[in-house]
C-alpha cells in the first residue's frame, strides 16, 4: 500500500500554489522565472533536469517537489533504474553532509570545552 496518494497530493499542491499565487502573484511569478531560467540554457535534456530535481527534492525533504518532479521525470522518459541512480547520489551527498556536520559538531564540542577551561 502506498505511503501517500501521490496523484491526489500533486493536485492539492497545484491548487495550493494557485491560491498562493492569487495572494502573492509576484512571489509565484518569481519562482516560475527561476524555474525556467535553467531550461533556457539547454545544456540538460528535460529527463536529466527532472532526475536532478528529484535528487535535490529528496535532499530538501520536499514531498511537493517529489510528486511534481516524479511525474515530470516519468513523462520525460526516466526509467526506474535511472531514478534509483539519481536517488543514490542524493543518499551519498546527504550521508557526506552528515559526516561533515559531524566533524563540525565535534569541533563545536571541543570549542565549548576550551571555553569552559579558560
């Protein structure tokens, strides 16, 4: 059984963004401008852009991004295997970030210890 009805959720997200757009049209228009800016460069095909977007969405933990970009990736020909590879990059980067922030946490701990001794 799915964790979420992703199709219904995607429709809900679109409706909520539409309502927000009525309240703050410049913010939503600005988002749309940023979203379209990279496409104009044309260096990545749409499938690749969507796979990158999904890896980033996982890193940001954005379900709205996941549902929108999963549909777009599928429509642009992404396979489950390609998606799994993109997601493995997200897992790797997130694990790497946890490793780096673990070293920063140790450093902060030692700095607090040094301050207590001083």
